[in-house]
C-alpha cells in the first residue's frame, strides 16, 4: 500500500499476507481523496474507518492531518499490525480497536465528522451498516462513504448523495442532511 497524500505521501507499507484484507487500490484511494479534498478540512475532522483491514484509509487520513481516526476491525492480526505501524510512525491521532463493526456501531456513543466503511464485497449487511452509521456514528452534516462492488447501488437510499466508480470499486456518499 502507498500513502498518496499528506505528510507521509509516497511512503509504502507491506502488511503481512496473513492479514485477511482487500486494501483499496492506490488508484481508487487517490481518486477518493481528491474528491474529499474539496469537502473536508482534515485538521477539523474526527474520523471513523470501519472494516479498516490494514489501515490504508486510516493512515491516509492521519497523513492528511485528521485530528483523530478511530479504526475498527475484527481481525486481531490486522489491528495488531496497524497499532504497531502507528506507534512506529508516531501517529498519535490513530486509534485502532479490535471489534466487529456492527457490534461496535450498536454501542458507540461518539459522533464522527467523516465515516468510511469498506466491508468485504460479499458482506450481507450493507444496509445495516448504512443505517447504524447514519443513526449512531455520524455528526449532523457529516459525510459517510461506503466502498463496495461496482455492481451494487444504494442510489435509492434517502441519504444518498452520489457515487463514483473506479474499475470494480464504487464509492457511495451519504449525508444526514441529504
């Protein structure tokens, strides 16, 4: 994985192959963060990265100056690797947590300015993730981006704003005030 912007721009990381993750491609990640650059002032943002895997999106947000990034993943090796990488890079704004995303969202008592979620493509509960993020985790006027297969669509959701497709990846954008 490569960091495409911010203080760590150009830095490359190789996570252990034992971590079950499908990192967002550098091409799609760069396109996403180019879009977000016009919507988000990172130093003002408390962000949440659900299904964070090796933390590519989390580290990208910290690199761009996010005030705080909470990364949620249920795989112990992924969280352990992200914690170790954060410590090695002195990323004090990065907070990796080992938990199932749905269970964590059901009990969260914090609101975030920006939420990113990248469940496995064969995930069965996309609708539940969307509803829990909008109900429990997103600030009013906050932005939520869901990464999913290009073939899926959430355009009929009342909080849907737009989507962008990059190869097999689609990013769907949601806002509470839509």
